[in-house]
């Protein structure tokens, strides 16, 4: 998997951010994403920085995202209580591959209005399940 424009940022030993561009497929638009890893966190977080997913959705509530503050939209890629990801699993084969898949389903959702990616839809009341902060 080719990840154009990679960029790694370190924040005082407290956080690593890996930024990259990715397309959902050969004909999909290109997205700028950021994987955030904090030693104090149970698992990494993935954000789409651009284009703005909220603008693309024309006001519809985005499916399979977590509440977040700051720039970008935090993606829901897996359900923590099912332990679909564990430390030691390659991020390229999990988080980055899952992001490409999520973006494919997002573009289909934009076209059809239906989320075809499966999974569990959580609401803000389910903060525990989200590994919420």
C-alpha cells in the first residue's frame, strides 16, 4: 500500500502522529489522515483531516465516527470491547487498511445514504464502548 506524503511528528515524548494521504480505491478521492499514538492511551486513534467529512456529508450525521475536539474527524474502525485490535498487531495491516476500507464505505454512504460497512452504531451515551476519553 502506497502512502503518499508521509509525515511523522513527535510531541515531547507524549504523542506520535503519523500523517499520510490515502485513497479509498483507484477511483476514490484522496484523503489526508493522521494516526495518533499516545503511550498513555489504550489504543491509537485515526483522524481524517481533509477534505472535511462534515462538509461532504451536507449536514447529515456522519456514521461510525467518535466525538472529538480539534481538527479532523475521529473514525470508528473497530469495537474495543470485542478486542479486534491488540498492541503488537501491525498498524499498516489494521488501522491503515481499515481506514481505506472505512473511506470506501463512506463514499458509498455519500452516494446511497446507507452505511454498507456493517459494524455497531454507537451514540455518545456509549462512551465506555468507544474507549472514550
